[in-house]
C-alpha cells in the first residue's frame, strides 16, 4: 500500500490545526503544563489520523466555540496509535494516560471506549502572533495542511 505524502512537503513535516475543547480548558492546561497529550479516537475501522501525524510536525491550536483565532503552537514529540481494542481495553488505555491527558469527565465519556485511539504528545508550546483561521466547510476537529499560512484570514 502506498502512503500519500502531500501533507509532508516541507522537510517531511506537516502543519496541523487542532481544535481543543474550550469547556475542558485544554489550551489552558497545556499552557500551565498540566497536560502534555492530546487524544483523538475512532469507532470505525481505522485509526483516526492514520499515521499522518509525525514527530516534528507543528500543531496550531484553536478552541472549540471560539472566534477561530490561533494563538499557540507546539511541536509533536511523540505519537501513539493503538491497534483495534475492545471497549474495556480502550477504557484502560485511556486511564493509563490520564496523567498526561488530564481529560474532563465529558471527554472521558467521549474518547474512552473507542476502538482506535491516537495520542499526540506535545513539546515546546509557545504563544504566537494570533491569526484568524479561515474555516471552510470542513467540520473536522483536526486538519492536516501542507502549510498553515494557506488558511490565514
């Protein structure tokens, strides 16, 4: 099976716009260094993000329900993608990383129990010159780009 690499144009790395849960204060937890990992999950037949997030990629953060302002970025330190799990295995896996994830109860309910999980550890979080993200019809909460500058307002 061939792997598409359009999203790794610059030195083998991609940019990602990642929605963080405002209600759970995810961005604030990252800023305060209480949280070091982000989670995504899928109930379907494959891993969410499917190997398209790599060490060294840049993550640009936007909060759910916000004005689509991107104010911080971080580098991907590590990616952990699971094989297919039972609901019980998924719950145990999520619990085993709770110290790094710092999930709120509603997030545990959302992610724990999914067949596939992807954990992304972040490194070097920094505030950046804020810019507004030009959202198109895409409703995803994780957007992979060749270059984040292409979606600036």
